[in-house]
């Protein structure tokens, strides 16, 4: 099993969210997330799940993390609720960790489920001053910089620079890395 984390964070302050939504509107970023995770199992926290449009998640396989186990999923065939991220250790399929901040923090600080690969998209623009309740992944970025190394390729699209990081000292499934890089090389076309 390979665990891939994917996010889009703001340069400098590592902000990823405002309230239950995103602090920017970048269609190519939404598209990159959708296409890189197409057909894969996404893992997301209850707040992210509830904040995303239902039509985007309908029909997509995903695991909603919810300690309270009270989340009502709207696609019972494809969405399952798990009350403890630790239960995903040795999951039989690859997992794509899709936020939000508390979920990234859990995965980045738990050795048994630490992501093997991180698709690190960094938005270089401004966040509108009216955005409130900003949420950041500073803690996870500290782990990223300490325990991962960045591949040399940098992919820029619409003011977002994407770098792929691999966990130091661990075997990382090369076919997954190659397919992510192949997608990023051609993104936007
Ligand atoms: N820019 C990006 O790439 C990106 C990606 C995703 C999300 N976001 C943003 O991130 C923000 C949401 O982040 P958030 O940290 O507030 O919320 P979140 O991580 O999406 O969800 C938090 C909830 O997930 C559950 N949870 C967390 N850790 C768990 C664990 N270890 N085991 C089981 N359940 C667990 C808990 O649910 P219960 O309280 O129900 O127990 C917790 O309240 C939003 O602004 C969203 O737009 C940004």
C-alpha cells in the first residue's frame, strides 16, 4: 500500500483553508486534485467532507474520518466512515490523504501511516483579506521538511508550484511516483 498526501498550501504561512472552504478559487488546482485522485481512495476529515460540494464526491470512493462516528454519508455505496485513522495501517489499497489540517497532522505525525509521497502544491498569490478563520498545515510542513526530500522537478501552473516529496530512507513504490510525475508534466494540456 502506498499513502499519498496531496494539498494546496499558501506560500509562507501554509494556509490551506478558510472556515469550511478554500481561501482561493483556482480551477486548475481543483482539476489537478480531481485528476490525480481519480479512481483512488481518498481519505478526508469530516469537516472537509461536509465542506465539499456533494456532486464532486458523489460516486467517488472515499473514507471519512470521524472520531464521533456521527457523520451521515450521502453516498452509502462509496463512502465509509472510520473513527480512527490508525485503523488504516496496512489498508489493502493505496490511499490519497486529502485533508483537512487535522487529518494531515495525524498522518504526518504517526509513523505507521505516514505518507510515502507528498504532492505539495504551493499557491504563490495573495489570500483575499476578507478570508476569515484561516487554517494552516504548518505542523505537517515541519515534518515534510525534516523527513522527506523533494524531487528536482517543479511544475508551475496558474501561480501554483507543485513539487513531489518522498519519505527519506523508505522504499517508495516507483510506479506511483512515475504516474504522478507523468500527470504533472502534462497538466494543463
Ligand atoms: N487546500 C487544501 O489542499 C485543502 C484540502 C482539504 C481541506 N482543506 C481545508 O481544510 C479545512 C478543514 O480542516 P480541519 O482540520 O478543520 O478539518 P478536517 O481535518 O477536514 O476534519 C476534522 C474532523 O475529522 C475527524 N478527525 C480528525 N482526525 C481524526 C482521526 N485521527 N481519526 C478519526 N477522525 C478524525 C474529526 O471529526 P469529528 O469531530 O466528527 O470526530 C475532526 O473534527 C477546510 O478549510 C478545508 O477547506 C484544504
